[in-house]
C-alpha cells in the first residue's frame, strides 16, 4: 500500500490538527478543512489505511486518531526537506528580537549559554538544554609549573581556545629552579599540540624515562595535569523550563512527570545527547537533529521529542542546544528557532575572535 498524495494530505491534516489541539482527530474534523473536498466516508477509509500502514493510532475507544512515531517522522522529514530548500533560496533576514536583546551584550560564555537556555524555554514553552563546548578534540597549548612553597607546585594548563586551568600539586621537597625549568621544557615538548585524547599511558611512560630521577615527581605532576585537563574538558549542561513539561497532559502523569523532571534536573542522562557520534534521529545539512519517541537516546524521554542543534565556538570546539517537549511539539517553530539562534551564536563567536 503506497502513501499517495491524498493519504499524505490527510495525514498532514491529522498531524497539524493534533499538534494544535492535543485531541484525537476525527474524519468529520478533517472533512471541514479547506482544500480537501472529501467526504467523511472517504476520509474514514483513508484513515483506516493510514492506521494499517502504521502512521496513525486510535487511542482507547476514541473515534479520532493521533499520529504514531512513524507519522511524526514522515511529517518531520518532509518539513526538514522543505526548510532546506527554503534556506537555499532565501537568505535569513529576520531574527528573534528577544534573542538579540538578551544575548547581545553577554561577555562570559557560561552566562551566555545560561541565557540561551532561558530564552529558548520562554519562547517555546518547552524544556531546554544547552551544553558547554566540548574541548576533547582540542590540543594542549601550554603547561607551566611554578614552585609555590617547599611542598607545593602550581601547574597552569592552557587548553583549546585559551581555556586556563590551575592545579595545585603536592611534592615531598622543593625542586631546584634549574630542574623545574627542565621539567617545564619536557612537559611542553611532549604535550604542546597534543590532543587531549592522545594523552595515554605510553606517552606518560616515555616522559617518565626522559625525567630520570624526577620520574616519580613527574608522575604526580602528570596526574595533576590530567585532572586539570579533564576538568577543562568536562561538558557542562545548562537546563531551563523543566516545569514546562507539566503543561502537556500526555506528560503530566505524576509518576511520569517526576521521572522527566529528575532527568532534566540531574542532567547526567542528557550526556547521551551530547556526543557527535550519535547517529539516531534525522539530521539536516544545517545541523538540526530530531529524535522522536523511541529514537531518543535517553530512555526516560521516550514519550518525548527532542530537537538539537550544534553551535561552533571555534573549529573543532562544539556544543549542543536542545529542546525537549511532547511528541506533538511545534516542530516548525522549534527548528526555525534553533536555526536562527545558532546563526546568531555563530555571529557572536565570530565577532569575539575578530
């Protein structure tokens, strides 16, 4: 059974109506829509076919139908394709004034990303998440050891786009200045330009051999540096609008809502949405990815839809912006909002570099 043009129009009408009302859609409602010119009987037959094909469902004993995950997926894929064509034909000229007002003069990245989460939650009425940039693919730029006192060293580590981390390191005795200089040369010779992912046991052993009598001290120093680098590369997740989830009856069951709120507050489970290597959902050429129902990599969110976009702080340093809502979310508005916002962030980051 093929999804011909008439079935496609009826399915689209069901989905759009359900997105607006949240109520099962009957044939009588569809028959009143302009442009279809079909009887209720014909629409019922087509709806029966769509149900058999798995695009719509009949909840409980209701006479109406609601979209299935497959129906949403078909709708989203078509909408994304249309937006890609629209993007190619027309330059983006309109931006959300609220975005510009709240984001224009934010200097600190952390504050900016927190504002992004709040703006999205306010403008969409859904829950939102924004991750800090992922520096795991960036390189160590510089390491500097300095003697603080007889029992402590200060390690200053610069990673990626001048992200600076300090680490206090305990030592058993003061290291002579000339030996400390040698350790600094050794550390920078081996680590400068090395990707964080490339720092492994083999590299540590090679450096220890080069350190000679200071091998044990170097191991302590290296442990401290690794801790600092890990701290620099841990991805922060900012969330907002968690209680917006409670506004949607299908997600408002007390137990279900409690689980959703816990995921959004704890944030750890959201790390599954961060990895670039995740290939679930559908991604368009502008970095928008849509997860529907069981496609979501977070099991607790399988009753939801999640739309994510990628922003780029600099080459190889990226973060994710996500909107979490019911499966009947306004995909058109969400995708447009994310696309406009990532454009604006790209502009902000580009201007900060020049």
